């Protein structure tokens, strides 16, 4: 990047809009066109009921994007939050905040309101009434005044509810003398609805003022609270969130500390923001999350000051995990939940994808690596039966491998001319794209060079899987970032080339400690690649090997290749299942019971 380009002001744009989207495909194409042509990076989430966008780029490009979006009637009344700021501090920050690429995804929900499969998202039309920053401020002000005048009747009924996560509220929150701010102390937004359920007595009959960073989390949560019916009518939300409030009150107003943001700015303070939080280890005043220190158990961001960070090999445990290990709670204890410990634990065991539950009721989270020329969604489809049969003990999480192989789609015929080049045609509708990925690629592979690969129509080369020996380092770096974003995981499952990759990760397990922790590996139809420097029996990781019998029906990976891979793993903790089901993961009995038996030891 030239100095001139660097000098051009850079910015971050955030906006969301709940509206019924008539044509989702068209909206995907619209965002692909607009963001790509303007060089915007970041996250775009699209759903049938709206959009949620966080993008960064040149300020002028962001302004242009706003103009185009505004011209679409769908976005009428949208609150665009545009801020000029510096470019990401470093690559790590940029990567964690999703500012190294453009990710446009169609999702079920704009924000995950609950990870519980039986909890339906609230009807957004129930959302609490919006209060502008000025209105919000004056309510807080008059609550304080009433208190001063000794007439607490109405202020007693008023509660402030912070809808954000614990690590956010630690560095900044609203504070009005005499008025209670409820801080649910949750690790993630999807835990909020449980907190609301557990605390509904505290909320009933109250006038609830809610706030979050930019407003979107309050939309859902306020609708959920109002949906509880009688006694929950008076729910208000700060329109535009803390961000708009701080713009209106540059000195901070009733907001103390800094506003945590999910882009690379990390946090935004008022002109006189105090440091209201402390270092996890030494308790000195500290509120800088830019070093991205995380709890080793639950991966939540923690505050560790510069000098404490110098201590090598430190493993951090967040305050919630510390509390958990002290009193055996499975969830953060809030002031009034002491009597609710038991029901809460029982409830946890019924959650299907509880990410941060602990104790015996927790499910195993397994990171699943697909085979060569597959992708996360195709592998998820192929293993649906396995996921279903393991649903009580494990959650399977699927990711695309980082090396993209090809991009197959049917070129649409436009005006009878099919020769129009791609740039004239624009990107094809989403469902016609089928990207295929690999963990390991031929050593001379360069990204994009295979863009026009087609399925080989010659005879299948039975040894071709052995030719992809390159690309491990970048795949490993990618998996580390997956751990940061989606982790923690208890184990890794790999299929075919994914198993070859997983085995290599196992071989480096000791070196990866702290960055990628896992307790077991499941290798299905695996084979060895790049393991020459290791000895048989030297990989110290409990392993389950599932592959086709000799003379069985797996014609892609011969029995001997998978058996050879299993030999590299320590004998005492190695389990082998041989089947005659072909190039798949068998889920009928007795195989499924053997798989469950293996997993049981890690629960
Ligand atoms: Zn410290
Ligand atoms: Zn933790």
C-alpha cells in the first residue's frame, strides 16, 4: 500500500435493519457488488428478516456505500454509524475482528438469541420503545433528581439493564447514583435469555431501561422480556446504543469508562473516560483488550496488564471460570441466584449446544475437518446421521479448509450472450456457487490456479491423495484462528484428507498447547502425509481410527493406508474400528456404540 493510500482517511461503518427482505439472493449480490467494488472488508450478515453489517474501508468508500444502501427502500430509517478511525493496529487484531476479508453470509438469525433449540426467537415487533440518547439521558437525570428530593417512588421502579457480555461491561457501563444497573455477567449474548428467565421476578413490574453497544442486541432481548406479558410492559431501549449516546454526550454523560466495540478499534472512550476495570492478575487499573488475552478454559477475553503479560507461560482463567472452580457452579453466579444453582444445572444438561457449560452435563465440542475437495456444508450433510446419533454427548462444528480449489457455477445466459466475462456478469447467486476446499495441496499449488479445474473424467488415480503434501503451515495457522473464534474444542475429527491433517495436528500437539488444546482425535478413512519424521507409537494423543476393512468397500483410501496411520499413535490410548461400509463414517450398530464408548471417557 502506498503512503498516499495510507493517508486517505479510514473508517468503520456499522448498521443493522430489521425488515422483511423480499429477495435474499438479490441482496447477497447487491452486497457482493457494492463491497467488492468499494474495497470494503468485514462482516455482512443477511437474513430473511434483516441485515447486520460491520465493514471497514476508506471513509469515502463507506460514504458511497451508505448512499447506495439508502437508495433501497428496504433500508428506510436505518441508523448508519460511521466513524473515522485508524486502520487495524496489527494483523492479529485485524484478523480477530474479521477485517482481513469480506464475509457475506446468509444466516437464520442476525444475532443468536439462544443456543437452545427449543427457544424460538422473539417476535421483533414486540421490541421495547426506542429512546433517543437525549431521552435516555433525561430519564436517568430525572431518576437521580427524584432520589435527591427524597421521593424514590418512581426511581425505585426504574432499573437499568446492560444487555452486553461481562468482558464488555467490565470496562464501561452506565452509572447513575442511586439507580441499580443490572449486569447479567454473561459470556455471550445467547446466555442472556436464560438470565432473563432466571431473573424475571426482579424485572417484573419494573420500568426497564436497556442498552447495548449499538442497539441490535436490545431489539431481540427487549422483545423477549415484553413477550413475558403482564408486568413486563414497560421496556425501553437506547436507540443507537452507547455509540450514539457517546456522540451526543462527548464527555460521557452517565456512561463511565469505555465502550467495547467488536471492530478493530477495540474500545471507544469519551473525552474523559476513566479506567474502571483492573488487571485480572495484579488488580492494577487496566482496560485495554488490544492484546486479546483470553481465558484458557472458556476463551472469554480477559484483561492482563503489560507487566503481567511479560511473565512467560502464564495461563489465564477468567473470573467466571475461577468462580466456577471455587464453588462448583456451572454458570456465573449473579447476586441473587444462590438458591437457583440446582435448577440451573439441571437446565444446562438439556441444552444442545451449550458452549460454556461445565461439569458432567457438558457436551463434547468436536471440530470436524472435511475431506479433499469438500466443504463444511457438504461434510455436515454427509455426517448428519452421525451428529444425530451423538447429539446427547457431542456437538459437531464444521469449518471449510483454507485452500480453495475451484469455484463451479453455471454461467447464466444474459441477453442470449453467454460469452460475457465474469466481471460484467457480477457474482452468481449464492446457491449456484459450490466452493471446494482442501487442507493439503500439491507443493506447487498457488491459490487461484485451480480456479477452472474440472472433475477429472479420466480413470481415477488411486494414489492421487498422496500427492497433496503442501499447505500444512497455512492450514494450521487457519485452524488456530478457528480455535480463537469458535473454540474451545474437546477433540478433532477428520475425514480422509481431513484425517491426514488432524493426524499432523496431533503430531504437533505439545507445541500447540495454549493455542489449540484438545483431548482426543477421531480419524476416519485417514492416511499418512508428512509424518516421515515421526516414529510409530510416538503421537501422544488418545485416538479413534475408523476405516474400511481390507477387501472392504472403501475404494478411495486403502485399508493399509489407514491402518498405517493408526500405528503412529500411542498404542495404549488407540482404538480401531474397521467396517465394510465404503468411504464413509458408519453409524449403524455396533460401530456407533463403539464410537460412543470412545467418547464417553472424555465426558
Ligand atoms: Zn497486571
Ligand atoms: Zn473462563
